[in-house]
């Protein structure tokens, strides 16, 4: 008599995991042997699991990762790219995110920097961190337009508040005065508060020249680099290889669909 009304009440309260567990338990043999605490415990476990899954899905949808299916488990450590399994697995634990440290990925085009950044972003979402991915050139364009149409305060606030910001393809060209200002604003507000992942073809040693203004470059790099983990991917672009690709399927997608 109480089953349907109880299920309706659970669903009305948004307790869909508990409702699903209730239905499954009611259909199983031998459930009469379970005590009330065991029933309640199983139902709560299902509710917690479903809410965690939904939270991760929402975080990944908001992240807008370039490679949404990229994940730590699919990294190919057998390829000769300079990836150290121990270091990557340590990053996957997320302590660097809690410490508000940064990560810099450099290497030739086509070596999988963007894919790896997205895999790390996905892992951060699993660890319940908010994530946002943006290609640096496109982001600078959007920031410039946002100044004209009134979106700038909202957009800059989003970039400052997100727990993990991924800036992909940094350093494809020298920065203008406005772009330097925007980058400094973001870096300054995130320093020691949030974590940032940056991918770049250009080695860190040449970033000073890309930023162009010595004073601003010193300020930006001091906040980005000194507390950053670094991974330098080695080898030539996979675009040059016709056979036996060494990257994962996701990384080959990066090459075939840049």
C-alpha cells in the first residue's frame, strides 16, 4: 500500500537514486532478511552515487573540453614522448589542484598536448573541481569583443572563479597591449587561489619574448611558472607519421581534426 506513494514522494523530492534502489530491492529475492538500516544504507549509497555522477556530467558539460572523451586511463605511456607514468598518476590524484598549483605542457605540434590537457581536465571534474577549457587565441578575441558588448565583467569573473582553467595553444603569436592586460588580470586574480593548465608549442624560456613587455612579462611569468609542474612532450608531430601511430585514438583525433 505504501510502495507507490513512497516512490512518488522520493521522486518529488528529487531522490531518484533512492527511488531506483527501492524498486530494485523490492524486486529481489531475500530482501526480507535485510534490516531497515541496511535498506536505508543501500538506498543512500545509490542516491550519493547518482548525484556524484550527475555532478561530474554537469561539470564536464560546463568545461567545454576540446576532447570530452579524453581520460587519464587512455594515456599511452609506451610512446616515446617523455611522459612519466609516475608524475602523471601523481597529478591525477589532484593534490596540485588543492594546492592551487599550475601545469605547463609544451612540445611540438601534434604531440598530444591538447588531448592530455583535456584528460587532466576530465580528471579534475571527477575530483569535483569546476573546469573550463579555452583556446588562448579565441579567448583573447572573445575578451576583446566582450569589452564592446558589455559581457567583459561576467566573462572575466568566470575565468577567475573556475577552479581549473585550461588555456590551450598559448603563444601562437606575440601579445598585444590589450591581450597582455587581459592575461595579467586573469593570472593575478587566480594566483595562489586557483589552478591553470597552459599548453604551448613555444618553450617556456621564450614566453618572455611573446609577452613582449618586459615588466608585464616578469609579473605574468612569476605568477604562472614558479609554482607550475611541467611536462615537455617530445618527438616530431604525428602528422608526419603515416603508419603505426603512437598516440591514443583521442590524440589521433586531435591531429586529424585540429
